[in-house]
């Protein structure tokens, strides 16, 4: 008999949160390619069989653990204005790069390890999807009015993903990364 978990059950949420936290903790200590579901279950202090009841494999757990990061990046990107008359760096962009700096080890691992191109593509698609309504609403600068909104959203999302990957590899300040990215996006 197949048992289907109710994702709203507090026990299910707690167990999944423990697994995600264990994965993120372990990913700061070693490469994702060296992790196993057994190691994650041990860190989460749950049975390995229980871990597999919640996630089919380690890749599914990695994807779920990164969903929060992807959501944060997409939300910050969507909050940025499409142009700035005074040239000031938007606060949501600084927030985005602060988040990347706070989680730099994890981002480095996700861009180079198990996640690699898959993570970058998921991130780019999600950011483009969040940006598209703003481009469709006609809030774009006049100089970009002839560019189709889906292309514009995809371009900006791709540029942000590249900037995020670069920021995760450097020790520059989030404010500097945000400022430089803003300059590149708006010139």
C-alpha cells in the first residue's frame, strides 16, 4: 500500500526542514558530490528510510533545499525597478547580493557541483518568470520598448545569474556587486 504524505502535516514539514538544514550544513563542510542520503539523514538525526520517504534521492533534496534561495533571488529581482532616474542602486538588488554573500559557499557548490547548469537554468527561468509581468506592464525604459518582453526578462535574468555566480566566487561587498550589476543592467 502506498502511503502519501500530507505536505501540510507539521511532522512532514519538520522532517523536511531537518533534512534541508542537514544538507545545507553538510554542503558548507564538503562538496555536494561527496554527500550521500545516509550522511544527510545522520546529520538530521533521522532514519535513512525516512529520508527516502520524503525525497526520492539526493538530487530531489538538493532541489528542494535550493528552492528557498531561488525564491529569494527571484523576489528581490522582481522588486527592482527597471530604471533609476537618479542612478541609485535599488535596495532589493543590494538585498539579493547580501543573501548571496551570506550563502556564498552554498552558491559556489550549487553552480559547480550537483546543481551546476541545472541550478543555473532553474534560477534563470524563475527570475525571468518573476520579471516578465513588469516588462509586460510597460514599465520598461523607452530605449528598450522595441524589445519583446520575454526576451528582455530572459536577458536580465541570465545577466543576474552570471553576476550571482561571480559574486559567490569573490570577496567583494554585496553593495559593490549590486552597484556594478546595476550599472551593467542599466547602461
